[in-house]
């Protein structure tokens, strides 16, 4: 069986990142480790050894996760997961995940979250899809917004990305509580997002930053983007890639889209949207947006049900007994009385018979207010003991806006 140890020093971290690169079939790039090092806590970066040799790795970051209603709870953001191609399908990832979950529980983290390379990997470890994203492009030739689309009294200002962190942190801090699924950011994380590393989690030497300022001059939104140039025989047809677009207010969000969609030389603006992104309803020609079907974005593995269900807000009152199936965590498994009143809820142990029986992964997909218990029931993934209980669960847990996670990790 694999032996799991946390990394202890820089040499361990080089071994870790070398193994992870090999798992993805690419060479170790020291620049990636250098860029990430300020956000990496070695005690959270685990290595699995088989017969004394590194076989696989899995790490996590400590984040605050926004719940419906704006409360933030501590979670582990699982990242940099890989098992060497020579050691696959013999339980190395399973051993790493068990330890990551144990460590998160010991730290008092209420859930684990991650973005998955493949959709078939993490359900068995109790992760469900808590947030979806739309990827796609908008044809700028047809991208005018409706005349009645809200506009703000503020302005868009181009800023040097090296000086942008304070303004972006203010705008992000105002927006994150309004969107379940948002993750908190430290100053070191901002350095990564606004850096030059050109790696998955953030930063690119070609990134440009615009800040939206309200009438009072305070930052209330921003976009990070980069240009991919195409000089065709018919003229310029650049593609503008939006890395992040963040705003708490709809009018600010639409002003940022107006700026990006109106950029000279650009034929298409490409990026990632929440499935309920307001842009889709604000376009005069809705077919200007060629968006892909919603794709799994943030996966969530619940650990602390009283914390998660008691910390979030609810749109309607009601109560229900959930029977949670979780073979790995006895503190999660079993019957829970979910009672909601006056917008707040609580989850307590109960002996009452269950209305709904569901695996912990399916509960993870519903907790942030996205997903659908009714659809999960129709797909055979959730059982109703009381007729209509899945619909009741949907009414209780659904939240507007839908969860979405701007942070890549
Ligand atoms: C995904 C990965 C980490 C799995 O590691 P592993 O050690 O082979 O996984 P385990 O042996 O612990 O697998 C546990 C279970 O998940 C299944 N599983 C794991 N990865 C799977 C995959 N990619 N596709 C289908 N099933 C998978 C295994 O078959 C096993 O099932 P079982 O319990 O029914 O036997 C490894 O394949 C890998 O490094 N892939 C490339 C990099 C990558 O995608 N990393 C994940 C980033 S999010």
C-alpha cells in the first residue's frame, strides 16, 4: 500500500511537481513551482510512495467558500493531483484522497472543492458537481446590447496589471459574497492571478486589466483579458480572451461587457460565463453568443453538514429529513433533520424516518443552490421515501444567483 507523507522542504516540492508533470505527460517546468510557491503550504501537499518511490501526489489550498446568502466557510481546494502513469489503477489516488479528506476534517474545513480533469474520477470520493460554467464566444459584429440593458454612471479604466491588485481586491471583495461558489483570495493569490506565469491557475504576460470605477471613483468591477491576434486578408479578426470578469452590480457587469465587445480589431470575445450570466439576456441578437452546454466547474465534497446547511441562506421555509449515504465518513452519513425558517436553516441528527435518501456526492451538488434534486431523482441518483420530497428539497436548496467560481486552482 502507498505510504502518504506531506512535503517538508523545497527538494520535496521539486519531487512533487516533477511527479505531477509526469502524470500529465509533460516535463517539469521549474517556473510553475516558482510562481506557485508563495501560495503552496507544504504541509498540504501530499506525496504517495510505493516501495520507497514517489507514485502520486495531491495537494490543497485553504480557501473561504461563499455559500448562498454570502456567508464564507473554510474549505480545502484540492489541486495538483496526479499519479504516475506507471502506478495507475491500484488505489494510489484513493489513498491520497482519504488523507486529504482526513486532514481537511482535522483542520475544521467544512468541505473539499476541486476542478476535475475528467468527470469520472471524483464522484466515488464523495464529490458532486456544485457549479457549472458555460464556455464560448460572442461574435462582436452582432454583439450590441439591447437599448434597455442597464448601464452604470461609472467608467472603465485601463490599469497596469502590476499595480492592479488593490483595486481588484476591493471589487472582488464586494462581488464574492453575491455569488455562491466564490473563493477567497489572499494577497499572494492576487500576485499569482496578476503575474506572468502563464499557468492554469493564473497570470499571463499578455494579460491586460480594466477596472470599473463607480461615480465616486471606487472600484466596483474589473476584467482581465488578453488578445490573440489574427491579421487576415480581409482585415483584423482578433480573438479577445476574457480570463476574469467580476462585478457585484448588473449595470457594472454589462458596462464591462460593452467595453470588451466593443474593442477595435476584435471579431470574437471568448470566455467563461455562469449559466445564468446576464449577458445572455442583454444581447439584442441572442445568437451572437455561441455557448457550449454547461460543463462541470466546481466539485464539492461535504464534510460538516451542520456548518454548511446552517451557514447558508434559504429562499423559502420548510423541513425535511435527509438520509445521507457516505461510506467513508460516519460523521456525515445518516439521517439529518433540515429545518428552515426565516431564511436560516439548521441540520441536526434525528431518528425520524427519512424523506429523501441521497449519496453525499449528490448532496454536494445541491448545497450551493445549483443542481436539481428532481432531476437527480429522475436519473435514479436520489430516492424519495415521501412522494414529492425531491421537489421540496429543490425549493429549499435552490438559490438565485446560481453558483459559479471565477478562481482556477
Ligand atoms: C486520475 C488519476 C489521478 C487516478 O489515479 P489512480 O491512482 O489511477 O486512481 P485509483 O487507482 O486510486 O482509482 C480509484 C478508482 O477510480 C477509478 N479511476 C481513477 N481515475 C480514473 C479515470 N481517469 N477514469 C476512470 N476511472 C478512474 C479507478 O478505476 C478506481 O476505481 P475502483 O475503485 O472501482 O477500482 C490518474 O489517472 C492521473 O494521474 N491521471 C492524469 C492526471 C489527472 O487527470 N489528474 C487529475 C487532475 S484533476
